[in-house]
C-alpha cells in the first residue's frame, strides 16, 4: 500500500497497546500496509510478555531507541511516560515524519507537544477501512468486538459514537 492516505507517512513506531489490542482482535494485519513498523526493544519485550504471537509478523522491526534528547526528556517527565513510550517517541524523533501508534493519552499528549503525529488502535482500524483493507462490515465487527475481545480501555459512549459514524458512511 505504501503511504497513508492523508499524511504521506510510511513509517510508524508502535507502543505496546495497539500491537496487543490489534492482536486480541485478530486484526494486526492492518499494520502490513505501512512501509515500516518499528518496535522499540522495551515495547517488544512488553508485547512478548502479553501477546507473543503478535510479534511473529515479518514486517515488525525491533530496534534500539536512541537516548532521549533534552526536549523529549523534559516532556516525558512532564507526562510521566513509561520507558516504552519514551523509546517510541525517541524513535519517532529519529525518523522524522513517522507516526506514533499508541492508545495512551499521556503519550499522545507528549507526541503532540513534540509535533509527532499519533494514532491509536481505533484510528488504525478506521484507516484500514479507508484504504480498502477492510470493508465497512469488517470494521464494524471489529469495533463492536472491542469490549469483549480486547483490553483496550475506551468509554462505551465514545465507542458507540464511532460505531454510529462508521455505520452512517
């Protein structure tokens, strides 16, 4: 597939949440459309403890992250980021124009402060529909399965709103 439809980005850096949640939903294949899916070592280790099968995909690249720069260090402390989130953001900084995949609110806020684009599990599922990897029926089934099949924390009212918006398309 190459580039994403709206941002032109082909490199994504994954935090543990989206890898785990997409695997729980049986939909981790949606990440195959990106040119590169980078996984920091700490994130890889975390996913390996919870969902080792998610890491068996050939398009996932385990990488060492560089040490955080001064700005990332300050922002990471401000948002109380976990080590994997620090590493993911450091890799994003190393690959300008990359996108952070995270479901963590603090990591998303830190990414925004660093001018790094971020998406979560639901955003990736919706992207797969827009790109034609999944049709509307498949996407709705995955969204509806989130409460029962995944450990993704999302307000029920927000999930219902997203489902309604996809249904109306």
